C-alpha cells in the first residue's frame, strides 16, 4: 500500500535552492518573511507571496519553522490506514482544555493513496501537525496546534489552520 508524503516548502523549492541546502534555505526564507512582517511587504512582490498581511506572514513564518523542526527530527510520521479514515473524519476537534500535544512536536499524518479523506471536494493526501506552548501579546500562556495540508489535486498549494487556547482560526 502506498502512502502520500507531506509536500513541504523545501520539497517545492529545493531544485532552485539546492546550492544553499535545506537548513540555510529555511533560515533565509524565515528571516526574509520576518523582516517583511515587521516592515511591510514591498508592493512589487506582494502578489507572489502566500501571505499578504503581517498576521498571515507571522503564521507562515511559524509554518516554515515547524517544517524545519520536522526535518531536524528526521520527518516522523503516522500512516493512517483506510479502515480508520471514516472514523477519523467523524472525530470532532472541539477542545475545552489546552490543545493536545503532538509527539516529537511536529509530525506528518499520511493517508493511503486512493483512500484520502475528502473536504470540500478535495482529497487530503497528508497533514503536518505541530503543537507548541508560548504566550500571547499580553504574556498569558497559550497552547497552539498548527495543521498544514497537502491536497492531492493541488500539491503545490499551501493550506493551513490553527487552534489556540484563546481563539480559533
């Protein structure tokens, strides 16, 4: 049985960035996006970026950091076999407590080819899930659960969402 791989930013860009290597490429991209989040996005490149606002830029920076950590941890993953996909899709993600912790901090969840769960007509091939503790702008503790998706029909597009103990996005 074949399982999908999570398609990371590095997988998408490595042909162009091979001379820098994975770690340096993530480092440079994260620095560039952090600078843009602070200073604003230059108008001449705004339409080329996946995140337009400073808030979305910060989320995108976190997603890249999560991917980098995932690689550093040797890309841990869970395979989800077809027999449990239906039950997993019926599971409600409603939390009245801190967000769940992810083993290893970041992990990929891979679905079997031909048995992908569907959402809005799209087949979810793989997820990258990351949890972390931190604090908000008021210094209050917060737990965050980030989820990135690889869509079978559009593997080069990024889709993400996150939950935290203060609000949902």
